[in-house]
């Protein structure tokens, strides 16, 4: 029943066993795993381009693991927290290629919301499956710059033991797993939708297809309306799986009449399932950069590394615990970086250096809301960084900056204090103005038990009140893990694809 994945202008047959809405990290996993059964027809729908099964046909910027490409995104020149990939492979095509895992405390939170399948032990086979499926590898020594090497040693001198960043554990220093090989970004489309997978006759990959809304009546989905090259088309399936991400999935639900009734009424949308949690509970990881001034020695070492084609801004991190953190867990990432600036430019041979402190377990909650019922209109996104009424997030972040300053002090032979007032001494209002994001939003379609009025899905991603609809992406995580979210999302997609198959 599948049509050619390289013919995005032709929607092909409208009927499928499963329609997956969103071709990002989770969507690629779902399409590959669900279509492994030749008796099940699967259609993967992606709003952005699909550059095809051959890696060499993909733009060089997308393949380059040393950069953060920003061409195939929903909004150009927007606030950093609004950056969303719009191409097959999703965020794996635009992120830092880092993969880490959270703590046992994270799993305890998820078990309370979704049941035992979310425990560390139950998820372990899917974590390993995600590592293998995505082709993740450890950072080789040759990709460590003088800065990363020194930072690993300095963190050890400060008492941080070496840990495996890709398994549950405790605080420490180490290297992430990478979805990159010799500078090639190995995105989820490469990993999961290889030529053999794409050749399956039961798999349709439909790109350039904007999801408008689902038609929901009497607790069932009757079809999904998409727009391809300006032409409206309806796809029909037995099961609909929404994998449009933390910002996209709640927006599709709300346009479909699934969400907070009062908000839907504001936009003239008929409410089919009053779920106040849709778009609520947005959680992301804010951080602040502590700038440093590289020495001539460091600039020269970085320039030599760049000339050899092996300069990466960072290849290590520190998992740190503030005084507010439970024993055995961590609530901070300290990220020493040195290389070309993320924003702006510097003269040849000169580089940016510093240490970022990221708050990994924020208490603050933001939200996603519709601006209109038009699918082409980007949603309203408010991350609400550092707004928790008790002020705990700000206190943890300041603790992180103290630890970042300590680490920077151990690196002073390579980089001294930056110009201007020290970041850690800024008043609260000025510090809030410096806050950036780690780009790990979750929570806007959060799973939870039946008694939780804000739960949107159960532990298998089934949407409350809509029998044939599931959500499988980062939006279902009720809390953000103390980790980069790509590996957890790969694992949850592996796990829930397995649940869908049985």
C-alpha cells in the first residue's frame, strides 16, 4: 500500500493501518519498527522536506556534526527556545548530537505517572535498543580539544568521578554518546529509515505534508486533514500516532478539539475532549553561560584543531548536584565549551570559551497555546523560565554558577575571567535576562494516572477520551530527565512501538 518516499507531492492511498504524524526522532523510530511487520501498512507524515535515502543527497549543513544548522526549521530568526526542526529526522538534524541518560529519580517520577514500564529496569532493553538503532558511539580521544581534555582533568581534581553518561547513575564527569562519525551527523532518518526500510511496500513516507487537524467525533478519530502543495487531503487509519514534538503535538490536538475547552472556544474550535493538560506543564532546561577569556595558548591550540578539521566546541560534561538535589541524583549540567561562538563571529584564530550551568530538573512550568486555528500559524510558546513561586530554580541555577566558577578556576591556565561584571554576582532580574535554553522541552501532553485531571495520556501514550489516538514523543514525559532528551525519546519510542505492535 506504500507509495514512493521520494515523491512528496503525491499523498498516495488514503487508508493505512497506522498513520504517524511527525517525522522527527520518535516518528522515524515508530515508522521503522511498526513497518517491520509486513502485514501492517504505515504512513509517516512530515511537514518538512525529505532529502531521500542517500546521505550524499542531503545538504552539507545538515550532515555537518560540527554545526547547529538552522535552515530547515519552522521559524527563522526567532527566539532560541522556539527553534523547531522541520525536516525528516527532526531535532536529530539540528541538535548537538549528544546523548545522555537521566537518574533513577527520573524513573521514579515516570513510574508514578505511567506505571512500571517506565522503571529503569523495564526501560533498559529499549535504552540499549536505542543506542544500537541510532548507532551511538563514545567520543574518541581525537575529538577532544585541549579545552575538553583539560576540563575532564580539572573536574576529576575537583572530586567528580568518571561516569558513563548513557546509563542511570550519579554525579560525575564524562563524555556523552554521539550520533556522529568523523564529522557526519547521523540523524534519525539515516539510522532508522535506511534504503532497505524505505523499500518496504507497506511503508509510505509523505514529506512536505502539513498536519491541519484530526476529525474527532464520539471519542474516535475519523481522519486526519493534511495539506500537501496547497492541496488538502484526508488520511484514514485504524490507529493515529501523534509524534509532532513538545510544541507541535499539543497544537495539533487543540486544533482537533482536544484540549482546554475554554481556550478552544476562544478560537472557535468545537471541544471534543476537554483535557486541560494539553499544552500545559511545559518544562525545559534553562542555563546561563559564564564567559571566559581564552589565552593565546588556547586560541592557538583551538586554531590547530580547527585546521585539522577536528574542532568540536565541547565533548565532555559534568553532572553536578546542588544542595537541593536528592542523594544519588544530580540537577545540574556543567558544560565547558571553547570554539567558534554560537552567536556572532570572532576574528580568525580567536575563539569563545566559558562554562555553562544548566538547570536539569526545573520546577517552573510554562505552556503552549494556539494563536489561531490556522496550522500555518506558529503556536504561542512560553517557557516561563525561573518563575516557580518558591524561587528554587533560581537558587539551583546560582548554585550551578558557583560550581561553574569553581571549574573555571581550575582551568585558569587556559582561560581567565571574562570582561564585565561576573555573571554570578548579577541581581536576579539581570540574571534572568541572561538565561538561555538547553533545547530539551517536554511535558505538554503529559502522561499520568486516571485521577490526575491534567494527565493527557496514559503510560502507553493513549489519549484520554479518544480511543484510537496516541501521542509518542517528548511531550508525554511529565518531567524532564536530568539528561539531554534525544536518547530518552529514542528509547520511549522504541518501547511504545513495541506496545503498539502487541
